[in-house]
């Protein structure tokens, strides 16, 4: 009786699958955060440049 329960637990891979999905989700999240951070810095630079050009055009 005890050996069949232990064998079933050893053969059950559902926990490992859940952990794998969790690791994949974490990796995707880290990649998305990195990409959005980089894109945000680029957008900030672009909008600052545009704002400066508009300020120059208005003051002339």
C-alpha cells in the first residue's frame, strides 16, 4: 500500500510542469521589462528633443 503511494508520487510530474511554466513566465516578464525600459528611455529622449525644437520655434 505505502509503496504504491510513493510510486505514484514519484511518477507525478504535474508540479514540475507548473514550475517550468512559472520559470517561463518569469523569463518573459524580465525580457518585457527590459525592452520597455529601453524603449521608454528612447521615447523620453525623442520627446525632449521635439519639445526643445518646439520651444525654439515658438520663441523666434
